[in-house]
C-alpha cells in the first residue's frame, strides 16, 4: 500500500478553497493518555496521542491486540474518558462533560456500528432502527420516528425488509440494519468497531462499499479493524502500537468496493455462461 504522510490531508482536503482558513477538525486529540490502575499495577493503554480528524475523513485505526486502538475508540465514542490530555468533538471539550452531558452528546453527534450487530432479536428491523430516537431530546414524534427509520433502511438497501426480524436476515443485512440505526439520528461522526469481522469476503466488500458511499455523501467515519485489506478501502490509516500512534498515512491507491463487486459479478456471470 503506497501512502503519503497524513499531514498532506491538512494541507489539501482541510481547506474549503484556495487561500481559505483551515477548517476546524471534528475530532482533536491533544496529548491524550489513558491509564488503568489495578492494585499496584498501572496499564498505559493510550500514550500521548495527538491527532486531528476532519469532516469527510474516512479513517481506519489499526494495531495488534493491546495496541490501544479499542481504548482510543471508546474514548472517541464518549464511552470512556482520558486520564490526561484533551478530546474535543465538534469544538466541545469532551473531557470536562458530566455523564449526563456525555450521554446526550453520544445520542446527538455519534453513531455506533459493532462487529456483533447488537440487534434486539425479537424486534423488527424497523423497530431496531427507531430505538436511538426514543432517547433523543427534544422528543421525536412516533410518526417522524417511523418515517426516518424507513428512510435510512432504504438508504442502506433494505427497503421491503422493514418488518423482518434479525433471524430472518443474513449477516450482511443485519449489519445494514445496524448501520441504519447508527445513521437515524443524523450523527456528525460514525464509529465502526470491526464492522466486517463476522462477515464473509463478498459481504465484507459490500459493507465497505456502503461505508464508501456514505462517506462520499459527507459522513465522517472512524473504523477500527485488524485487516489490512479492509483498511485499504479507507482514505487514511492510523497504526497504533503500545498505546502510541506509530504511523498516520493517506491511501493513495485506495480500493473501490463498487469496482470490486462489479468485477465479482462479471466473473460469476462468465462462470454461469460456461456451465
């Protein structure tokens, strides 16, 4: 994978027009550290991480087990707080917020996608997608909830499957429901934790195609993955080791999921013709 230093992102894409003032990052981390204490043992999970992520970025965070990527993702998702340093989300200093304000911030500005889908098993796809809106402030009417849930299910390619339960859907379809649920509150940032980890190769490409399409529409995405093949679909790759950022590079030969699916379809069509 050929790459350029990530600072070129700030030099080019972060400018709205020639000569313009650089845009404020949607995420800004400054000297971020996270230390866990267990009796007399200290575990330094994240060490002195400083980075900016701008609106429209599509970032993969990679690293082996114990590298700190999951801890960093939890902090970005406001599920954990740093020990020292600062985390600004959309110019708000998250490090100083109360638990109640953090919960409100998560609901309004963040969408989450998990490896295991985390769908309610006895609830339809539509009702699963509606769930985050029950916790929204101000309250959203039931009619609006239903309309928005249908809209995002259609956006992820599940029109006509609104009333299916999770066990009536394939793994890829369940992940699409989870992505729709993450989008329904119109978040500024989508956080995805190993979103293709439970999927086969073709379905993984299809899900990455959906992420690429969402990113092209303006949604900022940060994704944790341990697979280089999956990270190659992202615009930017951050590699972590021992709690530190080891490298931060831009993909200059980014994979296109749409092209790869088309190539697979052509190959399958040729195979059928030869039978």
